[in-house]
């Protein structure tokens, strides 16, 4: 036992350490044998989210008020940091016709994935981007951005941010813009039209920017690739038919701190289980199914969001034998890879499928 | 004078050197003050090329015959190597309905740019690519490829190769395929559909291949980007609205030894002159105009090809004030950059425009 | 005021959010205008550290006991995580003659910087590295390592780890070795001899490893470079004559999550102030001087360690006009750069020097 | 037969092609099945080289004369380009006490490997580098350089250049300096002292330069690494104990167009044969032995140089059972790799050893 090993005077010695700004390493557990996380698997229902956002529309009217009508998804294990996983913020946002979410910028990087509605806009650094269901819109770190809705129907989207990561790294900067709206200095959807057209680049444009210069990725384009891969029968055993959004000027991650993926679960398919040192938040864009996370089944359907903690065994299943299920997700793969901390492990028992309850 | 500097016995000494496998550096001029090239500016007329190809169809019937009905563009200064510039081969090829150009592979990399006709195919490593006017088709180094025409009309395209470069580097390998046609093992236009859809990549696909894995670039896609840039008013003073075809997985050159560009000269525009240590061959895809090369004017119109030697001052002009001119070109920029030998110089006199005759 | 903006039912609405796993973004402050850190500037005195370690030698005898006789430097603002800054662990360790710190491995990366003594060893993946004053020894992530002292005098070093970073990213793995000591399978100082000899690499060795394959950097070598730079008069206005330890196979950071630097303050020199989104812990290897951190002066002398929090204005001064001061430091520059979160700002008032008390 | 395949009028058609600047691809052989080179294996004897250089000292006195007393090694197959292989120039140079080889610069990159003598200098961009036996001195593309001998004995070295490569790429630029000597603006051996000291880099120095910023590599340092590898028993089956000189800021090739290697053949060792699409020129720095190239044996001893053409089978043997043999060599591996044209093949018959005569 520990006490037997310690000499006379140990107690006094230990008592004195704190005053010196010290602690015996052998008195604290510092490195766990495997990753531990306070985050829990959790599902937020789409109907509930829509309902609460509608109520927020009444309550939070935006006149001279809060900057964004955003409901943060708070993981039950992470209430102290109001985060979805230890590194990721996920939220839903609604903007009613005529409303404006004023211009600001911050070092946390954000993405928007449009859940419902079309025709509203995000402006990023002078480029107005029209938003439609299934589109992905990027606001890289420290870019001026604002949102508005000039249509006659509300729009609702998912916000994804690396805010907990940036916050734990003590690297948060925030700045409001002088005006509500920034000037639109570029043609609409300018960056998408610049880069989406067939893998060419202007001859005068050099270099490999860290953040993707393309700010909108259209659902139709990405879905076309997913369908093509599904036709080819190409799929990952763990992620089914899945693609990552990339930076057109590097072929690498679109954003250095936040990964974005779209995955198609073919009818009737269930993936094998694995786990990794990255966490994720999923939005069920189409279909219904379930995920088995650390031996427990979580059902989901269109509109739901769910959190996957780090190092949790997980597998996904499409519950329909006729319809596709499509999941959008954000993750912290890019930072974990950049820091050489990404690990992955396949579940080998039971042919790769977890038992669940 | 040289003789005065030399001591008695010099002549005998020099005479003996060759027998020892030596030569006095001071007796030969080895490094020129500026690049020298045997290549000359030269235009090959489209009408002539088409006519000669039609004649070649009669003469060179392909039954058990030559592998390709290809007319090499021979630069008047480079007859010894039957090349268009010191590093580039350019040629025109025609395939009649029902014909096949049998399968082979070689270390020189090739591209095809379709001048006229549609519906014929190139197969690259099991992927059949349908060819249409203005499309670019890649056959990277050492990939099996064959061509065929299953339509009822001839097809004509430009071939571009780095053959002179590979040949001067003593790195030519060639291999015929066992059969005329290779098996088509992948869906038609597979790589284009995999990569062209909106800048995503399968999550299981890693790495940055040296050669573009996308084998076809469609004219409509590239032209859309050119038009967008033209709308933005973005252009190079030397190249007008120009884009380079890139590798979707790196954002860099599509091919390590051969650059491919498409450039749009807006109506009435004339570029400023510059020169560089890269050479090029242009195909006039649409429109008419002229280029001033080292002080001499070369007119061109749709269908023509012309060679631009290394380090020659050059500028391009669209002769129409109403119609666009579109030039496709191949160049040796990628190897010159890779070897840190690329240089560029702007023509500064006369506001950047050469006088010409 | 906020209340005025909120409609009837707001209170009830807010009360219900938590039960749904939600929170209104406008109810929490999430992104600070500038970085905030709980860490404080703090100095640990060398005499005190040595004294406490000597006492620990009596108290913590290691027989079947704790794995390492390590005193963690606990920042007064970071007691909850027993860390020196929010991302860095710093500690002092002592091993008495005959003692062994048994073999284990963990995903946190560690470095040792030898403060006092010579001749003890660290073994890393079968390579025994002899430790001498001023040397830097690396134990990259997940490498087996153990320490021992076969001399007749105690050895004392500084430990630096990215443990808080790895821990906040939920990526800690730890594994003990089957035996106390791992087998020494390679010649002593093998990696240093392989890479330190004049910038060559074996022709059969390819690639760019993420972690430096050189495990020991000798003080004499690094000091020679510092002296040379000092002779040249080359120095940074903020860091004086400072070098970073690099990976010989990439020229980049030696470790992806932990930066290591050695800096020489020439006699009488005082740097200008700046701040950055990286934190650091310094060990005063030679000399005496002071640092001004956020307007307060902290004196230091040989043997002291001190912590520099993120985004704190700081400048360093050598208090001697005749002797050099040498500071070793660890920092989180590599991860901050990898995540595109590194920022730096020069102090412009008062010619770059802070007033202090 | 070909004639049978050709229709009436073929002859006339072919006759007309040349006038149109065309040639039928099927009428010329363009791509060989395997690399063909005009270069031949060839040995230049050290005694002969020294003798001819001494004679050149009498004949070529340098007063207002030729810029360099350099004897080019002319491959018997490459007299037209006075080159050692198709891409490499090799030569020997001698400078007598008091002589100066005046300052100039050119786009071809050069290296010097010191064969005999010590104390003379090369100045590169203001940095004076003292030359000693076995040292490697770099003069990267377009750097001002001059040589001089302030000692009382002649110095003799090997020059290696990529001149044939640069020349075939039409990229030669040359410029004389205004004065004979450039100003020495940096401390002697400055770059070596900056980078050779233990793998650190100044914190203010960023980026990955294409050309090594270290201009001298000392024999003693490189030999120490070779000896260490020999002690470890690490060696390539084809190159024995061989290292490449690298760029300290990238870990890659020291020069983008010219590879430099030093290899140690342990007593009694004979390598297995292989061939590759790179060529090389060797200088026998120490020892004696032989190489078998395409089935023929070439003996060599200290002071000899020999050329290895592309794609020639080759193996090297140390003829002594007691003494090491050391070969320095230059090659075109870096450009061939950069252009994705490097290939290597092992000789598999006869346990890897060629029969020879």
C-alpha cells in the first residue's frame, strides 16, 4: 500500500507542496489508459427543435436584441460549456422573413447546413450566398458574415462550430461590424462559380490556402457524387457511402478545425462498428434509421440531430429497405489528424456488429 | 586575342585532349547569356490539317497497319526530332467510324483536346471516356489507352505529348497491349463523375496523386468558369481570362510534365507582351485573331494551331469586337517550375505592346 | 434592457429549454473579444525546486512505488488540471543513483531538458540516450521510454508535456511495459549520430515523419549555432537570439504538439514586448534577468522556471552586462499554427517597452 | 507489309507532308520500348586527369583569359554536347596559388567536390567557403560565385553541373559580374555554421527553400554518418552504405536538378546489380575496386572518375578486403523524381550479380 512506501514526514511534505505551486505526479492520475470524455451520446428530435425555434421566434424578437436566434444543443454531460461534444458546438437557427442577423466575425469557424427553406442568404466577406436545403455554407475563421431572409418564409439551418476547441485553446477573438449588413462587393455565389466549374484554376491564382476559398457547396452536386459512388458499389464498411467536403485548391480538409461529411446509407444497410478519437454531430437530412453507440440503440429520423462522443463504438443503420437515408455531420477529424492524435479501431467481435439494448 | 594567351605547346595539348575524353571548357561555349532555342514560331492552318487528315484516311487505312492516324506538327526548326517545341509534341488525329486505335501505354504523357466531332471514345485504364468538342482527355504516363469511333462520323482531335521531354531525358518506355481493346471495367466517365461533383472526396480515399485521377474535363464546365471570370472582369494582363486544368486531389497541375490551359480573349482585347522559359502550342478553338511573337504578327482563326518557342516575346489579340476567341494550349510550365527553371519577364517598352510587321 | 425585448411567456420558455437539452445562444456568452485564460504568470524558484526534490527523494522512495519522482509545476490559476499553462505540463524530476523510472508509453508527448547532472539515461524505443546538462531528449507520442541513473550522483531535469492539450482533446492513451526496462536494441545515441552528422540522409530512407526521428539534441551543438547567430548580430526583436529544435527530415517542428526553443539573451539586452496566442514555460538555464509580463516584472535566475500565459504582453531582459543568459522553453506554437489559430501582436507604445511595477 | 496497306497516291501524299510542316506518326519511331541513351560507360583515369590539368596550367594562363581552367569529361557517345551523361556535366578544375576564377552566375547549378588540396575558397553570394579534401560546395542556380587560391599549393576539384539538362530545356542564362571578385559580406563558412549545428533553426526564419541554404558540407561530418551506418550494418543492397546530401530546411534533395551522394563500400563488399532511369558520374575519393556495367567490368582506383549511363545494369565492388572504398557521385535523380519519371529495376538473375568480361 502507498502509505507503507512513504517515509516519516511525508504528510508534512505533501502539505507543503501546494504552497510552493507544486504537486507530486504520483499523487494525481494524469493520463488515462483510454480516452475519457464527459460527452454522452444524445439525440435531439427534429420536431422538438422546430417547435422550440418557432417559440423562440415569439420570445426573441431580435429588435435591438440578441444577434442570432440560435438554440445551442447542450450535451447532458457538457452543460458547463454548453457544447454538443468536447470540441464541437451544434445548434439550430431560424430567421424569419425580413430579419437580419447582423455582421460580425470571430476566430471560431462556423458552417451552416440548411435543414428547411430556401432563398435566404449568408454573406461572407462581401459574397452573398443563397441558401437552399442540403447546401453547406462556410464561414471560415475571422471572416465577416451576416445572414438575412428576404423571402416570405422562415428558414432553418444547423450551425456547426469549433467554438469549444478554440475556447479551450484560449484563442477566441470576436469583433462586431460597424453596420448591421456588410456591403455585397462580389457577385452572388461568386466563389462557388469560381471553383465548382470543372477543376480549373485561374492562371494568376497561386498557393494553397488553409481555408477553402469556396464558400458554398450545393446539395445537388454532392448528392450526385454520392449516387455515383453508390452505383459503383463503393463504400466504407464503417461509414457507408460517405464523402468529405474539400478545399478545391488543396484537395484537403475544407477547414483546418472542422470536418464536414455527407453520407448516404443505402436501403437496408447497416455499417460495421468502429471507434475513433474524433467526435461528431449528425443531422438526419433524409430518411430514418438508428445508430448503435456503445451498445445502446438510438433511433433517428429526418430532422433529428445526434451527438457521437469520442472513442465510442458506433454503427449506423438505415431502417428502410426502400429509401435512402442521408446524414450530414461535422467532426474534429482535421484537428486530431493535424496533431497526430487521430486513432481508429475496428470492432472485431460478432462480425463487427454490436449487441444492443 | 586567344592565341596570345596560349603558351608554346598549346596546339599539341589541345590536339591530345580529345583522345583522353576531355575538352577545355574555355574552348567551347557552354552557357548562353539567354535561352536559345531551335524552335520557331509557326502556324499550321486548320483547313490544311483537316484536308491532310482526310487524305491520310485514304492513304493510311489502319488494317493491320500503323497504330494511329496521327499527323505530327513539325516545327521548321525541329525537323530532327519531329516536335512542335523542344519539349512538346503536338499533332492532329482522325478516327473514322468503326476504326480502333489499339491499346498501348508509354511513359510520355498525352492529352487529347477534341476539335471536331463527338461520341467517339478513349478508354484509360478500364474507364471509357466519351469525347465531345472542347473536352480535354488525359492519358497520364504509363496508363493503358485506346481510342475508337462507334459513331457514323469521323472525329478529329489534337494530341499533346511531353514526348520530346521524356525522350531527351532518356526515359521512354513503351508497351503494346495483348489485345486491340482493353476491357472496360468501370462505368463510362467514371472519374469525371467521381471528382467533378462539387469538391468532395470519398472518406476512404487518401493521398495526393502526382497525376490527376480525373481523366476528362468537359468544355461546358470549364467554359462556365471562364465566363464567370470574364463577368467578374478578372483577367491576366498577359493571358486574358485563362485557367489551368488542375488535379482535383491537390489543386496543382493536372500532370507533372504537361500543362493544359484554356483561355478566353474577350472581344476586342489585346494582351500585353511577356516572355517566359516555357514553350507552348495553341489550338484556336473558337474565333479569330492574331499573336505577335518576337515582333512579327501571326494571324489565326478557328482550327489553326501555332507554336510558341521558349523566351519569345508574345501577345495575343482577338480580332473581333463582338465574338470571343478561345484558345486551348499545352505547355511545359509544370516541369520548368518543378526544376526551379521557370522565369517570366514583362515587356515594358511601348506600354507593353510590341511593334510588329 | 433585455426584459423589454422579450415577449410574454419568455420565462417559461427559457425554463423549458434545459429539459430539451437546449440553451439560447443569446443567454450565454460564448466568444470573448480577446483570448481569456485562467493561467497566470508565475515563477518557480530553482532553489526551492531542488530542495523539494531532495525532500521527495526521502519521502518517495520508488520501491515498488510511484513510477516517477516528478513534481508538477501547478499554475495558481490552473489547480484543477495541475498544469503550468492551459496546454502545457512542466515539472522537475530527479533520479538518484541506482534508481529506475520504469518503461511505459502514452499519447502525450514529452521532452526532457537536463538541468543538473550527467550520465544518466533515457531509453526511447530501444535507443539508450545519455543525458547531459543542457541536452534536450524527446519521447514522442506513444514511444516506449524509461529512465535510469547508473552514475553515483543524482540527476535532475525538466519534464515538458502536452498532457493538458491531449487531455482536453480526450485523446489520452497509456500503457505500462511488461518489464521495468525495455531492451536496448540500438547503439547508444544512435539517432543523434544518424542525423546530426552534416545534413545527409541514408539513400534508402524516405518520407517525412511527423515526429523527429532524432531523439537527442546536444547542448554544445545548439549553443554553437546560437553563438554564431549572436556573432552575426542576427536576432529577433522579441526573442533575441533564439532557435527552435527541428525535425531533421522535414526542417519543421520537432514535435507536432510541443515546440522547443533555446534562446540567448546577450549581455545587457532587453527585448521589445509582444503577445501571441501561444503559451510557454521557460527554464533559466544560465544567467539572471527578468521578464515583464502584462506590466509586472518577474525576476529570475539560473534554475528558475516561469510560466507565460497566452496573449500576455511580455519582454525579456538580461540583467547582466557581462554574461549571457540562456533560456530553454516549451510552447504550444506547433498546434496553434497547425490549427490556423496562431496570432502575434507587437507592443507599439513606448518604443515597444512596457512600463512595469 | 507496309506498302500493301497504302493506297494509291500514298507516295505523293507523304512527299507533300513536309511542305505542310507535318509528318505521319506511323512513319517515324518515336517512343522506344526501353530507354535509349547515346552515353557510354567510361572511365577517366585520375593520373591522366591530374597530368592534363598540370599541362593546362602551362597552356592556359588565365591572364585576361578564359574564366576557368576546367577540363570537361567528354563521354565518347556525347561529343556533340561535351557532356558526361545526357544530363550531367563533369569536369576537373585546377587553380594555382594566386589565381582567381572570376565572378559570374548562371542558371545551371554547380557543385564542387574537392579532390586534392586545401585552403582555397569559393565565394557564393558573399559567403566565402574554405575548401578541403572531400568537402562538397554548392553553387545553386543563379548565385554569384568565384574561386580563388590564396595558399601556396594548387587545388584540384571535380565540378558537377546540370548544364546539359538546363541546356536541353532551353533555360540557360549567364551573367558576368562587374568585378573579378564579389565582396565578401558574410563571415567565412557562415551557412554551414548556421545549419550544421544540431538541427535547429532561427525562430525568425520561415519556409522551405528549393535550394539548400547550406553551401558547404564537410567530409568529416558526412564520413561520421557513413561510419555510424556501417557500424550499424545498415546498407542498401545496390548502393552499400550511401547517403544523400540534403537541404537542412526540408530534409529533401539539396538541389532540385542535381543529386549528390557519398557512398562507402566496406572492405570486400560487392553490391547487387540494378538499373534506373537516372544517370550518374562517380569520383573515386578513396580506395580501389571495380564496377560491372551492362556486363563489362571497369576497374577504378583513387582519383578516377567514371560515367554511368541511364538504364544500365550496374554493381560496385571494393577490391580490397582491408580498406574502405569511398565514392562521391552526382546524378539526375531529383529531376527524374520531380517529373515522375524515375524507375528502378533489380537484377534478379544469378542472385543479383552480373556475369562480366
